[in-house]
C-alpha cells in the first residue's frame, strides 16, 4: 500500500463518543446516524437497551444471553467517504468507570441534551472528562418535536452550567410541537423537513436560501418573522464561529433536531463530520505521536470479560494511535516486555463483529486477552518502548468493605478481586497497617458493586459480604514523604493505599477535605490519579 493511501485512510477516520444523561436520546441518535450511514435499513433494528436501565438483574441476563456486549461498545460505518467509529458509553442509569475511560479513546464528543430538561447531572460529569482532554465537544439539542425550553435559554444554560461558550450552527424553526425545520447559519439556508413515518426512514426536505420568498408562504407570516428576528439577534449577540476554539474544546457548536423524527439529523451529521477532527496525535513518554507515523502503536482502554461462565475469555479493546494494523502482526507489549501476536483481532461493524484484516489510526480493535493486559497498556510494532500517558483513574464515589463469606475461599476471593481490579471494574484499597486482611472497594457507580458480587460468585465461586462505608470523596495525596502515623487528618477521614501503594484519603464531606488541606500545606490533594 502506498503512503498516500495510508494517509487517506487516517484522514477519513472520525472517532467519537456520544454522551448524555440517560433518556436524552443517545441511543436514538446513534441509531439514526447508522440509518443515514446506510448501516441499517429501518431504524428500530438496533436493539433497545432500555431494559438495562431498569434493573440490574435484567442487565445481567442480557449480558449473559449475548455472552458479551461488545457489539454495543463500538460501531463502525462509512458515510460519504468518512469512516466513522462511534464509541458507545454504556447507557446504564448507573454508569461506571468504563464510561469515563471510553472517552479517553475518542477524538471528539457529541453531547446530547433533552430540550425540555437542559443540562443534567450525568451530562455535566461526562462533559468535564471531555473538557479535561481538550477535545472538540459538539452539542445536539434533541426532542425539538416536543415542548421544551426556549432555545436562547438553552444556550445560556450550556454556557452557565458547563462553562463553555457556544455557537449555534443551526437554529430551530418552530418549537413546542411545531418543529418545521432548521436554519443553517453557515450557508444561510433554510431546510424544512417533511414528516412521515415516525423517523423509520430518511426524511425528505425542502431547502433554499433564507431570502427566498417561498419560505414566507411555507412558514406563514408569523413564524417567518420570528425566525428573521431571531437570526438578527443571534448575529448581534452571540460568539463568532471560530474553528480553532472548537478544535480546542473552548467553543461548542450547537445543533437542534429531533432524533426520533430524524429532523435535523443529517445536517448535524454532515456538518459535524466536516468540522470535527481526524485522529489526534497522542501524548507519550516519547512526546506527541502523530497518527500518520508508520510504526503501529495503540493502547488498551477497556477490558471486558465474558459474562458467560462457559467462556471465561476477556477482550481487550485497543485504540490504534499510529501506523497500520494487520491481522496476525507481532507487536511489543511494552509493560510486559514481551512480543505477542495479534491473531484473532475483531472489529465491530454496525451489527456484527468480524475478524479484521487491517485497521488504521482511530479504529478500535478487540483482541483476545488471556490475562496479559491491563488498562493503559501500550502496544507497538518497533522496539521503541513507547508508552502512552496513563489512563486516569477516576474518583470513586462509593466505598464498601468486602469479605468472602467463607474464609476458606479467601484465596479465590483475592484472585477474583485482583483480576477485576486489573480489568478496571473496581478499585481496591488497603489500610496501611492492616493490608489485604481487610479490603476496601471503591466504585464510580453502585452498579459496579453488583457486578462484583455477581462475577465473584459466578466466575470464582465466592459469596461475598459487603459493608457500605460512609465515604464519598477520595483524594490522592502528593507529597514528598507520606507517613500515615503523623499526617494530620480529621476524625471522620480514613487513610488508605491504592493498588500501587500510593497514599489516599477517604472523606465523608467537603469540609474535612478543606481542613486536611489547611493542616498539610506541603501536600497536594488530587481527585484523579494516573495508572502506570
Ligand atoms: P438514551 O437513554 O439517551 O440512550 O435515550 P434513548 O435514545 O433510549 O431515548 C429515550 C426516550 O426518548 C425514548 O423513549 C425515545 O423514543 C425518546 N426520544 C429520543 N429522541 C427523541 C426525540 O427526538 N423526540 C421525542 N419526542 N422523543 C425522543
């Protein structure tokens, strides 16, 4: 293959995650993007994942029946010569660390907001992880077919609550159940959609210059005047379009639409693909690595074990960062100092998983993991010992003491806990003078506790007992020398160590964090740590 073709392949990749608070419409929008990409024929064929949200037991059943839920982890399809990889952040009401880590593999994010609800709690959390990485963040304001907040009010809310400037790329024409179309600010075009079969297929539309008198007739005097006034207001009051700021994640382009009826989906998709970035260079111990470098490199951002007890295999998800991947290639596993052959790599096409012959930067491949990978591991083709920056360990918000009910099963218990922690499903902490005799498990979402209980029982035959602890905040302590016996804390604070024996504090309230900071001026308390 020529170098030119390789570079073309890299440049046409778009790898992004869709983030939202549950029920804002992430699944529906994903499905509609697949519909427009021609990857599915009738919307509705992406299985509803609704049941996962209601009860943990349902979720377990689904995972068990499917064996593994990888098909929903990443979807690849083509649209106009773009090759699109959508990383799905798990849709559980109760999300987990996985959700956060997936964002590390994305080059940009699409934030879906329900126009009636505005910016919700989970959107805020996910937004902040994207912001940390300075990746472009696009906003899709959804459910415009229904009554919702005023679009100006929504823009203001995004800016106030999230602290990011916004630029409406298009503007809705008709709201509150009377959504007729959008006005595209970049090319001054109006696009009116024609309703039909409840969004099951691509909608047709009429479009033209905003100045075309036909729109006065089509919209009616009142709506037309309202639109003209709003356009004027936007031009006077808003921020300017600034591609540079968008690419640095300082300005979010905002689109209005309705994923359910397909209104506004295609204008969003086309504009998003054009503006957003192809695979980004990544930071490593050897500096920034350009995706167009010939040396194949990638890192593991997610490990998923098979929930089916009959097959205990695990799949490691690798984000390709540079070079071309070819099936069967031998690569260096940098941390383990081993050469391994990636022989059955899989890729996840819109509906199936298939063995992949070749893949490019921006793509995600899944490889069978016989227990050799950790989250954050780097793979590379040459002997350069490159290591990508560690994937952050996110702050758990729930803690529990966990024991094996049967003390004879202690060995299996420790083995299971160890493995789940390597997968990144839980975080394990020890008390300084107590050690593994008493383990404290921390999780980002409480669902992870149930997964822990279920998997220890099913995969290791261990029944566990959990005792919830009152801690809500975690801080990693950075100081020259940490002595747990002399470090000054408040009564309700607990000192523990993480898997790498780094000192960690668990707090019940923010007041104590402040006190401890005041009393230990030489220490820095951080709410995020880094693996490796
Ligand atoms: P997710 O939890 O963010 O993945 O949300 P879903 O895509 O599952 O959507 C949640 C609910 O909102 C479902 O009942 C959808 O049918 C509905 N929904 C999604 N998009 C729209 C929309 O554009 N308009 C309306 N009225 N409902 C929508």
